[in-house]
């Protein structure tokens, strides 16, 4: 594990602030059953920079705290983003890096929305499937279009390359 530096701490903080800003600045598609959070594209960053994991979680918490009317979303949504970021950091293949946010949000947020809509009644499984599909679709669009674009473009920026550990740069090819 690399030593924590002020620079790494600042990178995590900036990523958290950007996540919250993008989510709150584009609220038309950030909450509800069909979510296309453009900020979710940044959940691929732990593939290169594990220090972005806490920033993404805090940014999600702040965005949900300010934008979601449901207290459960403040915690459950943050947990989904945190789990996805940790999982992404463990992957070795850049083409799979956007998959953890899609799966985590599809399952966790899909279940959360279904529970908010129906409780644990007989309608829950149907609501869960519907919400998992709609949330998953939004995540798929955000993470596999914008997220893969980030994975392709960021390594071309010299400042970014300086932040990434050499063993993680090998993942680019």
C-alpha cells in the first residue's frame, strides 16, 4: 500500500466534491427509479486510484443528504457506492471496471426503492425487479459510456499518470 500523502488526500477530497456537485447540479436524473447519475462515471476511478474510494463515498453521502428526501438513502446509497468503489479497485481488467457500480446499484438501490414503494409485501419482488432494471440501465449508461471514456482518456494526461502507482498503470493496456 502506498503512503498517504497530502496530494492523495486532496485528490480524494476533490473527487468527493465533484461527485456531489455533479449529482446535485444535474438532479433531473439523479434520484428515483430511473437514475442516470453522470457522477457515477467517476466510480471507475478506484481502478487506478484507490484513494478516491473515501471521496466517492463521502461525495455520495453529501449528494444524497442534500438531494434525497429519504434518510435510508443517505446510508444505503452511500453503502452501494462504497462497495462498488472497493470492488472496482480490486479488478484487473479495465473493461470490467464499470461493472461493480452497475451491479451494486442495481441490486442495492433497486431493493431500496422497491422497499420504499411497497415495503416487504407480496409486491416487493416485482417492484424489486422493475427498479433493479431501471436503476441498472441508468448505471449501465453512465458507467459504460462515460466511465469507460474516463478509463481511456485519463491515462493520457501526464498529471493523472503521476498520481497512479506504476503497477496500476499496467492495467491500461
